[in-house]
C-alpha cells in the first residue's frame, strides 16, 4: 500500500508526459509537486488546474515556476523537460535532493543522463522510457494519445534493479501505468530512440502526421530506411534491443536481409503489415512533438535523436546519411534557412537511396 508522505515526488516539467503523470498520481494520493518554466501554460495550470482530455474536472496540484519556491528535499525527482533544458534544471537539483534521492530521466533520445551526471552522481541517476503517448493541446490542456504503454526504469550500469527506492517508484507509477524494472535499460532506450528517429525528425521536416507518413507510398519506405540505418548502428555497438510497448523494432518496416530464410521473410512481412495498419489507426492523426517545437519556434531535440545516431555511427566508422541530413535540415529550419513542408521530400528521397546503398556496403564490414 502506497502511503502519502511528505515530498514524495518532484516532477520537473508540466508538458504532455510530466503534466499528465503529475495530475493522475496526485489524484491517486501521491504527494506530487511540479516545477516548470513560467509562461502561459504554467499560468493556466496555476489558475484553473490542468485539463486532460477525457476527464470532466481539472487536476489541481502544487506547481511552482522556480526552484527557490520549493521547500525541503524530495525522495524521487522525475525530469520530464525537453533535452535542451536538461542542463538548466539539473544545475539546480542539489537544492532539492539528498544523497539518498533518485533522479529519473524520462526524456527522449540519448545524452541527457550524461548531462545530469555532470551535477549528480551516476549511482543516483535512473534512466527511463515512456511507452505511452501524450500531446500538448494548448495552455493548460493535454491529451493522452495511446491507450496502451508503460514506464520502463533502470540504472544504466545494469545493476540494482532491486533497489528498494526503485521498487517504490514502480509502485507509485503503477497507480497510472504498468511499470517495468530492467537491467537492460540501454536496450529499451535504443529501441525507443529508433522509433523516435523514424518518425519525429522526418515528420518535423515534412510537416506530416504519423499515419500519413506510414501509409504514403514514397515516405513509408523512407521511414524503413531510417530504421535500418539506426539498427545497423545499434548492432555495431552490440545493443540488445528490447520491445517497446510490445513492438519488436526489427519487424517494424521490415526489410529482408540476404541471410533471412523464406519463412522469416514471409512471417516478418505479415507482422510488419499488421503493425503498420494498427499503428496508422492508433496514432494516425498525431503530429510529432518535434514538429510542434518547430512551429512554436523552439529549439528541438534533434541532437539527442538523429544527432546521437550520427555520433554513435562515427564511433564505429559507419556512415548514416539520413541521420546526418536530418540534423542539418532540422537545424536549418530552426535558424529560418529552410521551411517545413513536402518540398523537402525530393532531397530526402535521394538521401534515402544513398543510405540504402551504404547499408548494403557496410553490412559486409560488420
């Protein structure tokens, strides 16, 4: 039984994931406090509560815009801000934690825990993966975009998954969603990274929904090329990829290898088709958050997504044409030197062709 205690959980960030988690846990009796940057979204929640689509009443919980307003220290600190803000918030954590506190990165991409580790000992840092979706609808308004999904938590060194603090966090989060403790959080994070890299940067570049891209006869195969490029890098680093929300990433936009037998090709093609149809139906109308950031004139997480694939590729001497192009293109959009839209598709199509050829060439080296 979870008992409400003083300063149980601090959630940093009241965006889609952070806000919904805060509201639903607080309603379940967990002592949740939220700190988020000041602005119209914060003002709406502070004044009227957080509105989550599908719930009749707004959610009211303690929310602050400054770490200086917080009192005492917290046992569990969940970081749910966009990656470019990680350094800013992590610098202030020493004011609100003790040597026994755990700090959880529930952020997309990679590189965030390295930033946190500049200020917090690694043995206090837990990496996480979010297997469910949510989106920002406007000031003080959020939407849950997937019925299924879970939280996955683990120390990046693969140890201490039986830590009592981690088990307590699992019990807390399971008041909202199923929660998995794992000794291979790296494998879960890489699988989620690949899914994010397949959709977010390309959707941001072209300005399209997930469903439209999955069903498009030209863009769909390019998504598959992006997946193959990222998996080749993961394989080179000997990453044991895990399932995210039940999805085996290898079956997503399946492309046969020369070594695949007839039965493997047949079954994988069938599974891939089912995944695409279900995915398009379940998430078809969703725009990637990276596109939302571009439209709002905010810095995106591209360096933590495609940029990380490019970086890890270079470490093992693998070229990643699509990832490299997407970093360049999204950065150009951020700087006002390129526009979002389908006019980028011809160039992306040519880069994807280069990527397919490069993947075949590099397979023989692995």
